[in-house]
């Protein structure tokens, strides 16, 4: 109950602030001219959906804690299919452009949040405190501040790379966003193994069975590596083809195709990093995850400066940085897990 309240409160504060500051934020990322206008429009409208996104994430956490992964899958699948259909209607049918794309996202986010709240009502019935309680929220915020640092650092890398691309030229920015979309689609699918690892590791450690938790960790990593290897080979092989799903612009296609090769190369370290993320979250090692994420981000700052100083490095330099970031995460998470769990 307190998770949902906290999600709604944070969302209702963050959403309006993001909407009001949309244009200065987009400008700070290097957007200019038509790019700035479109980004401002999209972000201003999208900010409406922030409270609903956070409620969705909070209720998903409740269901994951109850080991219910199937129902959230169907809700999110329905939400994304609805988003696609509404977007096609608004953007192409009604010629609403960027605004139509943003509104389709907001509408699907509202629908998902409503569905999740209705779904978790049964879990909420036994709650003694049904109104917001800062005391009851304190444990969430204690763990949350480290995970917030982790998420903020990760978003700094992904958003910062877009800011660097925007300062090179529009085709590089467009190509980078194409490849980043593929990254979220392909690489984050590896999270399918990390998410159950969170629950399984937490359950085994709670029952004082560290050997079983270590076994879950090893299996999650091995399976993730095999999945990452397969996805990496497939992504690299399709590098000349995949960008055509997004655009027919020649300069964008050239840049995107080369960056997709980098994307294929980082699939295995990404798989390892994601799997260990799930293990360490299950082990409650939030402080390490937050501080380590901040350290990775700091390491990448000199590389960003080099790319801005010598923009001819282009999109290859940006994705080399993303690869370095992924390798650092995989390595540090591996070492940390070996220290926390039995290695036999």
C-alpha cells in the first residue's frame, strides 16, 4: 500500500516539474531548431504520464514480490500493443505527428496503471495502514535512495550519450536514438532472467540457504551469457537491415549500421551485468549498486569530453563508451557477487 502511495506522490511532483521545465531540459541536451521544438512537445505531453508510470512500476514490484510474473507480462503486452495501435492512428491516420506519438504513450500508460491497481487490490486488503504513512514508507526510501542513485547514474549515461550525439550533428543524433531503441528492446530483454533471480535469491537468503542462492546466481549468469551470445550474433548479422525499420535517410542509416555492430558486441557483457544486478538486488546490496553506478558514470566523463573535442570520432566513439560502461558493470558485479555468496 505504501509503495503505491509513494509512487503516486513522487510522480505527482515529478510530472508537473518535468512538463514545466521541458524546453530548458531539452535545450540543455543540445537540441536546437526543429529538434528542440519536437522534443519540447513530446516531453511536455509525456510528463502527464509520469505518475502513472511510477504507479505501474510500484505495483509491478508488489507482484514480483509475490512471484507473479505472468499477469504483469500480459498487462504490459496489452499496453504496448494499444500504444502501437493508438500511435498509428494518431500519427498517420490523424496526422498528429510528434504530439500524437506522445499522447498514445500517455494513454497506454494510464491504462496500464489502472489495470495494475485493480490487479493488486487483493494484496492490499490486509494492509493495516491504508493512508500514506511516512514511517511505513521509510524502509522503501532507505533502500530506494541507493537504487535511485543507481538508476539516476544509468540514465545519466544513456541520456548523456544522447546529449553528446546532439552536439555532433542531427544524423548522428537520429542514428544514436535508433540504436538506443534497439538496445532497450534487445539488451533489456535479457532482464527476463535477472528479474526472477531477484525473488529467488532473496527467498533463499531469507531461508538462510546461501548455497542455493549462489546456485541461482550461477545459473542466471550462465543462461544470460548464452542468451546474450545468441542475441549478439543475431544483432551483428542484421546490422545492415535493422536501421531500415526506423528510417530511410542515407546518412542516418550509415551511422546506425556501424553502431548496431557495437550493440551486438556488448550483448554478452550486458547479459552478465543484468544477471548480477538481479542477484545483488535480491541480496539487498543496494548501497554497492548505487555507488558503483556512480563510479562507472564518472569514468565515462573523460571519454565524453574527448568525443566533444574531436567530433569526428562520431557515433563509434559514443557506443565504444557504452560498451566500456557495460564491461565495467559486468566486471564489478561479478567480483561483488563472489564476495557475497559462496563460490563452491
